[in-house]
């Protein structure tokens, strides 16, 4: 399970195009400092990037505090399909005295990527435009168990028209299963109340029942309760897993009964990648582009 991503099984037509050209997918992580963004990025790359035959041991890593927007890319190849996965890590916010504009650098980054694409599209030679647009934004929510904070609502409102928002409950290992279930309900109610548009999955007809069922199963986990860990812990019979150890037991990152990390990864890199890219291009980017042209009086 661990090394295998599954993007080579994307829908056919898209797949064929991608086999020829290769394709890229850009994910951004956003949220308050200390919620485990950098750790989750590492966890994602550790699983996505090491093929099964080369199970490189994830090493114990001290992740320095993120101070600037930085991106990490890796080329993954699977069944002859090439994917360039880029994850953009943003500095956490929320720990300033004044958080009024903490969303600004994030919005600026998303918009400047739209601008680059727009510029490239307007050139005479428009073949092979590098697509650096953000296709998915994973938004980290503090595991308070209560409700969204005013800052979360503010930031999500700034982002939701520009990017596919995917809310996650950070450090879900600090909540009980019951708390996670209740918190998920509360978050969705808040999101709904504040008219925040989160990514909702494909709206078109899906090909087969199995795909429909899998997609529904994945979307039913939103907001994903995630746990990040880059160290391995020993469980029974000498087996090692990535996880976090507690006096009462071990939370395994890659165990779907323990958290939703696997579901999040599947959604991003397999089941919903196509829809995330298309929605970015056809709706979010198109809206940005027409607003921009209107404001320029074109
Ligand atoms: P960032 O500021 O959002 O990038 O957060 P970091 O990834 O730097 O993590 C902050 C601290 O939280 C570190 O000590 C991590 O080891 C710890 N941490 C990260 N992910 C988790 C998690 O899922 N559960 C728990 N309990 N701790 C985590
Ligand atoms: Mg960080």
C-alpha cells in the first residue's frame, strides 16, 4: 500500500493525454503555526515518492519553522505515467498580535500564479504552458473540538473563490473518535452558515458504480481528520509503522481506522485530482481572468 499512489488509474481520456505530456499537480497547505503543516507535507512525500521496491526509511527529522512560502516538487512515475507533484508550504499565521492581513501573502501567491498563466496564455506561442496554479488548498483547523475561529472564517472566505478548499482537522490524534465525529459536524455547520464554498467533488456523471461509491466514501470524511508523523514506531511482531506513540497505544498514519490521512492522499493524488484541476482551470481561474479583464476595461 505505502509506495503506491494510483494516479495511473485516472480516467481514460485524461490518462492518455497525461501519458504523452506528463502532468503536474500543485497543492498548498495553509493554517496557523504549529498545526503540523510541514510534518504532513513530509508525510505525504514520504508515502508518495518511494516506490515499493525502494522502501527508504523515513528518518527522524526536525522540521524548521516555515518562514516563507516554499515549494517542494517531486516527479512520480507510475505505470508509465509521469506526475510532477508540488506542495507549497506557507508560513503559519495566527501568532501575530495583529492577524488582520495574515492571509495576504497566501492570496498574493495564488493570484500571481493565475497572472503568470494568463500572461503565458496571451503569448503567441501557447504550447506547453507551465501550470503553476494551485489546484488544491488543504486548510488546517486546530483540534479544539469546539468550532471554527473567526480567523479561520476570515481566511477561508478570502480563499474560497480562488482555490479548491479542503478543510482538515489537524493533529486528530489529540481528539477521541467521538470528539472527531462531533467536531466534523460542527465544522461543516459553521462552513455552511458562513457560506464558505469548500471543494465538493465531481458534479458530472461518473463512469461506474465502484468509482461513485469510492468517491462518496472519500467525500464523506471531509473535513479529513489527519495525523502526520515522519518517524516509525514498532508495533507487535517486529512490524514498524509510521505513527505516534501514546501511553495507551499507537496512532498509525497509514491505518484508515486510525485517521483520514490515507483518504486525503487518495483524494488528492488519485480519485479527485482530475476534478480539482478542471475546477481550478474552468471555474476559479476563469472567474479570476474575467474579473481581471473587466477591471482593466478590456
Ligand atoms: P507547522 O507550523 O504547521 O508547519 O507545524 P509543524 O509541522 O512544524 O509541527 C509542529 C509540531 O507539531 C511539531 O512538534 C510536530 O512534531 C507536531 N505535530 C505535527 N503533526 C502532528 C500530528 O498529527 N499530531 C501531533 N500530536 N503532533 C503533530
Ligand atoms: Mg511549517
